[in-house]
C-alpha cells in the first residue's frame, strides 16, 4: 500500500522488451536507498516489484496487462517518473490509501495557472467516473489529490478537476505534464467496496 505522497522524481534508464512483458530500469536514489528484491515501489502510481538493485537503480518486470492498462507502455529512456516506496507500520498516512492498482488512464485536458496554485482538468473513462466525487480522493500518476469538481458530459466526456499547489508542481511529474498527456488514475478503493455492498 502507498499514500500517494511522491518521495522523489526518478528517471527511466532503459526498457527491455521481453515478448509479453517489459523489463523497466529506473534511477531513484531515495527509492533504492533501502530497497531489496521483492520490495514494492510505485512508478507513476503503478505498484511494481523490485527484481534487482544496482546502486541507485532498480529493475522491475512489467506484465503486458499493466502495459495495456497504464501509461507505463509509453515511457522512454529519460522519462521522469513519480516514485514512492510502500508504506511501513510507522509511516504517516499523509495522503490516502493507494494500492498502486491503476483503474484506467485519462488525458490532461486543460491547465489554468494562478498566482498560488494551478487548476488541472483531466478526462476520465466512463467506467471509472462514477467513483469520483467532489472533495473525494484520487491518485493521478500516483499523486494523492483532492477532487475539486466533476463533469459528466463535457466536450471530452467525463472529467474532473484538481488544484495543484506549488509543492506538488515542483516535486512530481504533474508539474510538467501538458494537455493531451496521458496519466494513470486510481480511484478510492472505499468507493468500490461501498458499490459492491450496496449492489447486494
């Protein structure tokens, strides 16, 4: 489990195709500082298992299913990525409960900067939009954010907005993502449990 509080910006070193999978190597000094094979590290919000470590680099295998349903498949050498190590029993839960299990991808539709924050609008698949509510939590590329508002039938379909403070803009990939860029989305797991219980 993760909290959605990004620990550092890492960079992709290499991507090695392996038929139905991809071997991803990422540089991140903090993420690898205590990592061992078998540990979990969230890369842009996707929970990956460390297979090996070498200095400040770690390698993880990404299955075809993950490549199809997340933005990891469009990474390139040099791409910057959000990194977060899994929580420990003594970790402060600064964001919300994030599993690292991406529910779908969206596109950045618009960015509106202001003096102290930036409003970002992101499209969302219809199957995922029902779990997103005003003032609720959502992970965007692994970043725990609060939903400002939602729209169900805009020009690009369903969408939501988030407000990014300078700290988030400076410390995560959301600071330089542009309109049409793809982001990973993970909704609050509690919403999905509630839906299943109510459906019964």
